[in-house]
DNA sequence: TCGTTCATACAGACTGGTTGGTATGTAGCG
DNA sequence: CGCTACATACCAACCAGTCTGTATGAACGA
């Protein structure tokens, strides 16, 4: 589904790759749509597990956690190269306007990521009062949108370096929110 | 295709909506894929026409042109609301990894937008030397990725306000590149 | 220990509707 | 006459989903 999209992926193909038959498929899944939802959920859980090593790190400040999150995302881009694709973004793009169930599921998975990041941003605001205020949710949605867009464009251009470069700029944007000027600029030296 | 994706949109459906028959369809298009490519090209041309009113404005500086471009994009988000979708992003997402022709076409359309924006950024750098240097192409790709991602996420959340808010933050990011601090902050007062 | 029961996990054949694409014909027009 | 723009009829392949059957194994009573 990540390679071909939802509609172009047939149940027969899935069964062949799984080494099972259609009878078995429809024993486990009520419909093809149900599998799509399950695939999204499984992918999201997998991803959240990876992200969690960043934001669940003990004895680490919220700003550092955000940087570690960007590290994880950069690693993903490096490891998966031209095949870096998000199941949630993929199925949402294809089905959001024609399938309300999938749309809501995608929205939910997105909210989970954004909720965690917004929490870190709010905590970071408390510890490092920024010069100009900002809305944690708005910034988190912005970061998520850029992340999704980067994977989409990076896939189309077959250029994972661009995704990493975009993440570098996200880092700069984030730092800019907390370090308006002059402050400890090299606190998080050239990562990613 | 923007509502359902490429694969889920049948030639019969297209013919019905166009008020024509299949015989006629395959007289004008060699295949369904050819229509997809044509749809992408038509959409890109339409979009570039809208963007052009920003970057082809006479007697206007490059930075102002960039801001007008963001104005155009905000207007698009406002006007199209929950249906704001890019044909290029849509078909690229679905087909980039399984259809090389569509992938290259999508890449080409993306490059056209990015090329124009990178040109403006380079010109702006000449006129308003930024405190820290940046790569025009990298920033342009970042902006485009965020634009694509915002449309994707905004569609999934059914929340066009988020797209507009993201564009606001893109504006701030852009300004931050040229106005490190203290300078004429309200040169482009609360637009978007 | 053994037979019975029953639910689960799977296989495989089948179907009715659909799909992209083709073959053929024709109306209109310069 | 010949070319373009369309229509009609048709097809073979395919698709999601169904139906029916079977192997396995746990639970249980005697």
C-alpha cells in the first residue's frame, strides 16, 4: 500500500505476499477498508514507538527532547532513503475526501504526534520563556505538516537528502523560537 | 481524481462527468495514465498562473513578491476550504513509487515552483544581505514541502485555518532569514 | 485414555459486477 | 475525399467479497 496506494493494492496481492489465501484474509478482516485502517494503526504505533525514545527519555529537558525527536526523524530519512513514506499520510492523501472513516483515523494518528510535540513545546516555554509568545499547537501542526510534506516531496524527487535538510531548517526554526538572538547559539551544535 | 485518487477514478466516471463516451476518451488520450499526466500539467499551469501574479508583479522587490506569493497561497486556502488539494501532490503521493513517468512529471512541476521561488530568494539575498547565509534552493524546497504538507494535513483535518496559520509561520520564518532582530519588524504587517 | 464438541484458522472454488482498452462505425466539415 | 471527433458494442481480465469445506487443537466428560 505504501508503494502503490490503497486502491491499486489488491487483496489477492496482499494474500500472495503474506503467503495466505483470500478465505483467510476475510476471516481476519471484515473488508479491505478494515485492513487499511489496521495498516494505518500498526504503522502509527510503530512510528510512535520510535519517536518515544526521544520524548520519553528520562532526565532530559523538553527542548533537548525536541532535538532528539528531530534526530530520530533524520535517522529515519537516512535509513529508508528513497522509500521514506508515511502510511498515515499516504492513505489520508488518497482517501480523506472520499472515506470519512479513514479520514478520521488519519486525523487521530496525526493528533497523537502533534499532541506529544505540543506538550513538549508548552513545557519548553515554561522553562525557557521565549521572547515572543507562540501557540504550541500551531507550531506542532506546522512541524508535522512540514514532516509530511518533506516525505512526499522527498519521495517524488527521490532525494532523501532534501528531507534531512528540511529537518535541519525545522531545527533552526525551533531554535529561533527560543533563542531570538545572541543567546547560547551553539547549545545544540550542528546535528542532523 | 483530486477527491478519490487516480486508481479509484474510473474512465467511465470521467466520461460520465464530461458528458462523453469512452470511445471519445481513448481518441483524445492514449491511456488513463496519459490523462493523469495531462491533469497534472493542466493543474500545474493553472496554479503557476495564479502564482505568477505575485512573482511577475512589475516594480516590486523580491521580498515583497515572496510575501505576495504567500498572500496568493493564503487566498487559495481561504477560498477552497476543506477541498484544498494539489493534483501534483496527490498523484505524486499515490504513484511516485510505482510509476516512473508520473514521478518525473510531478518532480518537474515541483521544480518549476521551487525554481521561481529560489530565484526570488537569491535576488532578495542580493538586495537585503541576511545576517546568516542560506541556500536559496534549500529554503525554497522547504517552503514547498511545507505547502504540500499543509494541504495534506489540512485536508485530513478538514481545517483550512491550519493551512493559513502554517502560511503565517512560513512568513515569519522567511522574515527571520532577512531580519535577524531589531530591524524594521513591521515592514509586512500582519497579513495572511 | 479416549471420544466428542466446538471454536479458530485457514484453503479453494466461485460470482457478479467492474475495469481499461479495442474494434468498428458514423456524422460533420473543409 | 479524407480527416477529426465522437458513439456503440464488446471483451478478457480482474476485483472484492462469499460460500463451503477442512485441519487443528483446546475443553470436557466418562
